[in-house]
C-alpha cells in the first residue's frame, strides 16, 4: 500500500479533512485519508451511546479523562490524552483539546453553524487590530450556500448585516425556558432569533434520517440526522472507491525532496508502533489548527530549516481561541413544572447574535449568547445540591428523607443558563511552538503554548457578565453563584477551553506575514495545503466549523483546477 | 444473595442495637461480594476496548472496608429510605454506586473515608458506639445536626460536609436509575416529534408563541418531504 502514490494525502478526518476528502475523491482524485484515531460509526450498536439510559454506565454518565464531556459523549479524546503531552510556557495555561476518532472533533461540537459575515473578514478595517483576510464574504458565500444545502442547517433568514442569511431548514419551536429567555432579553433590548444548528429538522436526502428530538447530538446520531464529518462526509466518500482510509495512524511529518517539494508523509501505525512513509502528489493538512502547525514545524529539512512553510516564522503564531463566560439563574416561576418531553434538538433552539456592532465599548469585537436549561435527562450530577434553591424561597437547605423527593420535583427544570462566546484579537505573541525537550510516546516533539489574553478579551468578559446578569434577572431569575470580578478575569475561560483554536497557519497575500495563500496553499511549498481553521486570519464570534467546510470546499475546487492545469 | 441484598436485608430487618455490625461482617464474607467484582452482563454502551479494560480494573478493586460500606449503606438508607412506592436508595443500587464513584474519582476517597471516621468518632463521643451500632433515634439525632448547611457550629462542619457529599451521591445515584426516572416522572430519552410547549403549559406560565416566530418553525407534517429552496433562500417544500 505504502508504495502507491496518491493524488492527495489528507491528514485528519474532521470538518476540513472530511470535506477535502469528499470533494477531491468525487472529482476523481485518488485520496488517502489518514486519521490518528479509530473508525467510528454511531449507527453501529457496539459504538452507540445515543438513547442509552444513565444506569447503563456504572458512573451514570459522569465525565472521565477520556471523555471530558461525560461517559456518553461520543468524542474520544480530550485535553489530556495518554502518551500525547503538551507543555505551557511561563504563566500560560492553554488547554489543548484533540479528538482521536473518525470525524475528529465534529463528534463533539455543538452543531452551531454560523456563517462569518462581511465584517468578520475585514476586522482590521473596523478596529485597526490584527489583519484583514485576503478574501471577503463574497468569495466564501457560494461555498456557504453549497454547504448549507449539502449538509443541512436549521435557522431563519433575518437579513442581519453581519450574520448572513442561508439556505436554512426550519427551526424547532422554542422550549419553555427559552421563552423565558426571550422575554428577559426583550426587556434588555437584546434581540433573539432561532438558533442555527446543523441538525436535520427536515429531510435533506435519502441517505440521512430526520431528527427525532432526543437532545443527544453530543452522543452522535445513529440515523445521521446531525452533522459529523465521519457520517456525512467520509462514509459517503468511502463508497466511491477512490479513498483509502488509514485509521490509528499518527502523522509525524511531511516529507520533502531536494527541491523542497512535498513527496508524502511519514506516519506511525499506532497499533504496531511502526513508522511508514506514504507518497502523495499533494498533501492536505487538516489535523486541526495546532496539530497541523505541529506537523509543519516538525517537517524540517535543508530546504525548510524552520519547518515546512515557516520561512516567515508565522507557523503557530496568531493562535487564538474564542472567549467564553457563563452564568445561570434559578427561575422561581419554573418551579413545580408539569413534566412532558421537552428534549428537543441537541442544543439551544434560540440564540442571540452580536447586537452592539456600532456601540462604543471598552473592547473591540463581539460575542453571541447561547442558551441552556430545561427538563433534561438525569445523569451524573443530577440531584447534587438537591434543594439548594430552598435558600431563595425561605426554606432550609439540606436534610434527608422523602422530602428530598419533593424538592427534586419542585426544582426540576427551573434553571436557565447563558454561555457567551466571543471573538478575541489575534496576537503575534500568542503561539504554539515545538518544545525543544519533550516528545510524545512515538518520539514526536510536542507543542508548547505561549498565550495570554489581552485587555480586549478581559473587558469583553466583564461586559458578558453584565449582560448575562441583566437578562437573567429580566427573565425573572435569581442569579446563582457569585459574579466573577477582575481577580478572576470576569470568568473568562482559559484559552483552549472553548475549543475553537484558529490562526496558526493564517492565510494572506504577503508571504512574509502569512503561511498560506487565500486557498490554504503554503507560500513555501505549492503542493501542501491546510484545510483546517489554522488558515483563519481572525475567528469572528462564530463557531468555526461552517467556515472550515466552506473554505475546504473552495480549496478543493482550486486543487482540482490546479491538477487539471498540471500545476500539481 | 449478593452483597447489596445482604446489606438491604440487614438494614430492613428490625434488629437490636449492636447486632448489625457483627452480623453484617459474617454475611458479607459469606456472600464474597461476587456481583461487585464482575462486570454487569449488559455492560455494552459504546465503550472502547481501553475503556472496558480500565472499568474492569475498577470493578475488580475494593476500596472500602466492610464497616465503611455498611456505614455508607445506613446513611444512604436514611437519606432516601425504601418505605416509598418508588423504592429507596438501597433498592436503586446504592451503596455499590458510591463505592464505584469513589474508585472512579479518587478525590472522593479521602472525604468519604475521613467522613465515616469523623461520624464514628462523634457517635462514640455522644453515644459510646460507632454510628451503625447506636439506635435509630440516636442516628437520626446525629443526622439532624449535620444534615443542614445553615448549621454554623464549628465542631460539626466536617460532618456537614460529609453528609452533603453523601446526600449528593445518594440522590444522583437514585435518580439515574429506573426507580429515579419513575419517581421524577421523566419521559424523555425516546424518539418523538417536538412541536412546542403544550398549550396548557404556555397558559399556566403566561407565555405564548408569536406568529412571526412560528412562521420560521418546522411544519412537522412536512418533515419528511425533502428540502428545496428557491434562489432567494426561501424554503419551498
């Protein structure tokens, strides 16, 4: 197998790699898809966690190191993976999430599928910080359109200036706690719209099912009614017969020849520990922003002394994650609820996009609001602090005996929470680089992170806290916990915790200040491409997946065209 | 009879003070705790091989001493007694669950072990015997003093922390079983078609759906018709 030369080697099977594989193979190219984790299909009963009851898990769904989002979460991986360390420099506390399975992190994500808007590609024009993208919304729009139609996303056309309309499936009706949120937001003059999630509320083709409202997209859907790259892109691509899938294969580096042109990759078969080389005419790295940067930095040769694509010293730089903060409230009016099935889809039915674009604030760039609550399935942690809200209704907290049953029912579904996700300002100094002294279990040098939030993110978090407090109170809520102050950076999540890392191989027209061109093609090696969020110049306050896929599709068209012109 | 059943029978049987401990020890030894070691037969919920191996190791391990387990069982039974149509903690597999969680999350081990020791020490001081060997009214007297978080008495704080942890584990352990689902009235986790909050619930809460909003929502009678759009992004099917 290894002697065969592929037209394209794709590294990573998540959103970017899945889309690259699907498009390139369907265009007739012979593709090798390399995935560091195992094969995964949520339709296979032995891998299914959807519709399991909590008592099937001895820990009742509690999180583990291998599944940080709970025992039933479909994503295998996390911030702490056996044999795959990373390090932090100085005071940095960066948390690096990795998925290790077919479909990568698309098995984990919240299906929030937001197009970047016209302003998001040109943020430097708004605030003078960072850089503009070399492309604009009009370049990506045709691909967003195609992604909408092919993959499916529900939402609504609102004609908003920086949250573009799309080809949406119809939205699910709001749940009760979401109606409380809507009313609270209205009092605060904050708009609310149907959320935009890639979940099929309506049939999109004959291969995939239609959502049956179990609220468990995080467990992966056995009828493929939500998007994950494995089920929606890779599996269909495999059917075409032009893709060879290599699982449990960890890429060490991109190999190059004496002209500095890439010849393939070397990878470790994790089951045998054996290192092998694979030949390919073109390499598409889609291992996730930091992993792709790591592969490039580890691909050193006489022609690429600083690592492949790194003549500019920009590989790993401008790393940035979304900002995040959250708050919750107890809603007394939601006590003693009538119980019915309100699972709904696996995520919020309503959300608030950034609504203060033109306001004068002490930070730049915005954030959106995500809503949580409802009568969710009991899982590990349910019943903890069973009657803590008694404090707010003048009753005693604690006790024992059958009265606790009444307390549980009294407060079930009475919590409303908000999570804010915002845009950070990309910084040259925030980066991942190779740690000179530490290697992983295959001897591959690991990443070291160097990352600090700036005053923009900290001030933004303060604004988030004020917003959440006001809306929750206007919704009739009693705020829970204490409001984090400056000593806790206003509850700002650690970098990496929101799992939206981008920017490490950013695109640009100037090879001295960027790693790739507008198609994700390395300035320094024309047959090497990056198809993950590493190419993002700035991240918007939008979850990156939809843009990763639009750009990967655009890139695939370019690669096919370059093949036709015999440039690759 | 497995260890869980043994504990339950011991706890439910009317017994004189002091009998529990010695009787428990011999019965638990006799049962050899087989069911606590083996993996449950229906142990298949999408685990990887590595996860299966590491869980098997946890099942094979014993953390608590028998005295500790018995104390945990007595406390679980006080927190959610079995004299209820939907059963109680012991019917729902506590304290097996507490032991599993203590093995799964090491950070629970010391608070639980130390908490039990604190409880015995306090019980010895007040009633001259370990917690499980005092009378039921005496046990409840102790629980009354450590079950409420507003109790400021400094001496009792370790006991209050411990009782809170036991209550958390007992409640979560119970409500994540079929008995707990029934007690709560939970009706989700099953395929269905969500079509909004029931009308009577909306009325009760003084909420309503705006027409403008509903126009954006799915018409569930057409959910199975393949989506089609016009060139202006309007859904037309």
